[in-house]
C-alpha cells in the first residue's frame, strides 16, 4: 500500500505519473494538486488502523535515506492536506525547497536531488474504510459477506527457550494481537515481546497479511530481559 524511499536522483531519472505513464524528471515543479488521492486498501482497515500505520511510517521514515528535516516538512504538509489546507501545505513544500514533478507528495525531491515517496495512506483514507466497533477497539469489523481473514500457522521461536512453537492466527490479526495469543498459549504473563522476521522488526500495528511471512520461515520472538526481571520480582 505504498512505502517510503529516499534515493539520489539520476541525471535523467524517470518515474510513473499518477496516470500510469512514465515521466522524465527534468527539474519541473508542479504546484500541489488540490485533490484527495482515491485508493482502495488490499485489506479493508478502520480509521484507527490507518492512523496507526501513518504513525508507524512517520516514526521510521527518518531511518531511510534522505534528510530528517525534509521528512518533517513532508509530515507537516501531509497533515495540512488532511485538514484541507492546501495553501499551507504548498507553503511548507516551498519553504523546504521540495520539488513535486507530478503535483503530489507521493513522489518528490529535495534540493539535493534525493527522492522521497509517501504512501497513499499518509495522504487520504481508503475508499473501502471500515467502521470500528466501539466495544472492540483495535479490531476490524469485517464488511458484510466477508470473512475474518485466513487462518494461518506461524512458527515462532522464543528467545527464552530457543524452541519453536506453532501459533494459529488470522491474516487480519495485528502483530500485537498475535503477541497476545502467544502470551496465552505459552503462559508468558504479558511479558514484553519483540518479533523479528528476516532480520526486520515487526511493528505492533502491522497486519499479519502485510508481513508476507513464508510458512516455512521462523519468527524470532525476543523476550525482554527487563520484562522478565520485572515479572520475577
């Protein structure tokens, strides 16, 4: 559903325009378009889940290539767009010397030629957004006629025992929900967990279906030593 990239611009770079055609970037700067991006999520999400994905993106974006001050400016501009204040968003973009070849924050460059890309979920909500149930905070209410995600079996290796355990989850579960299921199954008593897959930390707000976990691969569940000592005290 979109990602972030910071990469130096080539001498004659190309990118894909919103209409799908390739556009050569020759230094042109198009004013920010005063329109919302229309898109559909592969897996329907609630407003709270979209906002959680945004928070996670902005927390991790500065770790990618590019300058932190540009990421901060892009975040401020995206927030202005959410408030329909396109003039403020344009002023922020201009003040940071950000170039918009296609008039959208999904593809932009700083004055050094470094490319920045914002996922569409940072700029608008999906057309197929779901309404969350007030008594099931953080859970997705499936659309009428849909199923609650596919049942999956994960192989999880606990750092405390180095033994693999099999955990049944749903593809629509978040990592946080999967951790709670592991708590109950392995009697971890709510101890703090950090999950890693292929060397990458899995954020609590990610859906299982977004992690592209191969059935034969192992998730490393690191149990915090600090949490262990807290439970034992």
